[in-house]
């Protein structure tokens, strides 16, 4: 049950973030649910390997290269999910940053 609630909260966060950024479009709440699931799976499967491979660059940039990896994962998700479009790298980066804030706020509200 907790997993379903987390997916729904993340889906609402994806939908809100998509509405806030004009460079990101999605077809509706169904697409937001799929984006939340795919983004979670992509992050779980690829992020650790990419972080390990780019550890030297990440160390040189004091962790800022992590944002590049996250934006790339958002762009990969956009390529995998029909109905979810991101206009470019900077929009993907903005989407990731705004999504983190909105997702955190919604999860905090859900706990209260």
C-alpha cells in the first residue's frame, strides 16, 4: 500500500512539475504515472553505474556533474515514454531540480 501511495505522490509531483515548466509536456495523469515509474526504474538501474563511471569527473566538479547525469536520465525517460516530451537538456535539468523540490514537499505533506 505504501508503494502505491508513493507512486501516486510522485505522479502528482511529475504532473505539477510538467505544468510549471513550459519546456516539458505530457499528455495527462496516466502519462505522469508512467513517467514516475520509468524515472524511478531508470534511476535505480542506471544512476549507480553512471555515478561510479563518472566519479573522477564528479569529484573534479565537486558533485555538480551529478546534475548532468540526472538530466540525461530525464531525457532517457522522455525518449522511452510516449506522451512525455522535454525540449532539451536545460529543460531536463530544470525538470529534475523542480521535481525534487515538489516531490519532497508533497511527501512531507503526506507524512503530516
